[in-house]
């Protein structure tokens, strides 16, 4: 024989309270999950940033020693002072070109998160039903 079915009755207020409590729990859990994921992402980004820093330092040292080698190589056919000026002039031209290109790229960058700002402005109207 089966146990008698016990009907559970709740008022609308109790049901709404349960739904509100469940939604609150869900939102808190989602926020906690986002915090954990963000922490993991930040750790990975930090490690990647450190690797880029080491690579930049190594690249700088390569350029430095290649410049010294070019200076010494040119000093075999001319005065050391002129050889140093030629190498420095080469790097001055490289610096000027990259600065101009970088500045033009920077001018192409739009404002700070334009689409996010636009949608954030629309949220209050959407909540009001507009």
C-alpha cells in the first residue's frame, strides 16, 4: 500500500518569499563564481604579463648587444665616434617611425568602452519599461 498523499498548501506570499530567497541565493552563488573565475583569470594574466616582461628585457639586451656589435664593426672602417653616431642615428630613426605610427594608432582608439557605456545608460529606462 502506498502512503497517503499529503497536499502541501502555501500562500502566494510564501511562494513569492521562496522564489525571492532562491533568486537571492542564485545571485550570491553566481557572484561568488564570478569572483573565483576572475581571480583565476587575473593569476593567469599576471603570469603572462611577467613572461612578456622577461621577453621584453631579453629583447632589449639583444638589441643592445647587436648595437654594440654594429658600433665595433663600423669602428673597423671609421672612427669610433662616427660609428657610434651612425648606430645612434639608426635607432633615432626607428624611434621616430614607431612613435608616429603609435600616435596614429592611439588616435584611432575610441572612447573608453563606448558600447558598454551606451547599454549601461539604457538599463534604467529598460527597468522602467521604456
